[in-house]
């Protein structure tokens, strides 16, 4: 039987096949690139940059500074107010009128218990916690009360508020029971006959 001659590719045919294969690969790559490009948004068209969250420093406003205070909550400044009838009298915190009690001595308060509820003594932790307006001429001092608290004195007179005074300028305790008097700038009671020095008596009373 006659053998068929083997088909051998000539060098020119091999090169032609190789060239066609390469061209096919290039075409496939080009098509793939076009497909990717079709899925991507064109540069500068329809794209939105992600929003950057503002930093804490930029989004937090600086709070307004609180007003500077030269006094603590327990700090008291003695001032002077003027009444149409009494004239100048000493005031304490919030402009409330201050009083003296004639049974007190220069070292002892005779107003205790219910009396001290009706006539709250002006007390401080330390004498440095109170200062006086230049118009106040009496010397500041303090005594130790029976309960151990420190009561402010002016000109040797222990000082008190009156529970029935509700606003600055009130003088509802003036002359009450002839024992309670608004205090003058030098520490003496206003309206007292002869403005006597602190009494040495030991009388006690609610008013």
C-alpha cells in the first residue's frame, strides 16, 4: 500500500500561523480594554469625590469664656446702700441689709437657736472670705459662735441678715423690738439712741 507523504509545514507557513496567533491575542486584549473603559466613568464627568468629614477641631466651636470671678460662692463684699430715711447703711451678699443685735457683746452672739433662723448670722469659713467697700469705715473682725461657725463683726458688732427681707434695699428688721438695727458704715446701729457701743448684756430672744 502506498504511504501518504507526511505533510510538513514549510518555514513560511509556520511564521504565518505565529503572526496570526499574535494578532488574535492583541485583538482580545484590545477588546478587554474597551470593555473595562466602558465600565469606568470618564475622567471629570459624573464623578463625585467622597465627602471628607470635618475634623474635630473644625467642627467644634470654642465655648465662650466664662466671666472671670474674683470671688468664690461663699465670698462676701460689704457695701453701702442709701435709704431715704436712715441714710447710708451696710449691705452684704446680693445687696441685702445687715443688722446688729443690741444684746450681743464684742465677743459673743446672743442670737441662737430660733433667733438665728430668723436672723441668719453673716458667717464665713475664714475672715479672708469677706472684704469691705472703701465706704465701710468700721474694722472687720470675727467671733466664734456656739456652733463653732465664724461670724463677721464690724466695729466690734456681730452682723446678721433678716429672714423677712426679701430683696436688696429691704429694711424690715429696722428697730424691731428696740433690739435690731441696720448697721452704719462704722459698725454702729442706725437709729439707736446715742448709737451706743456693743452691749455687754446677755439677753436672748427671737427678735
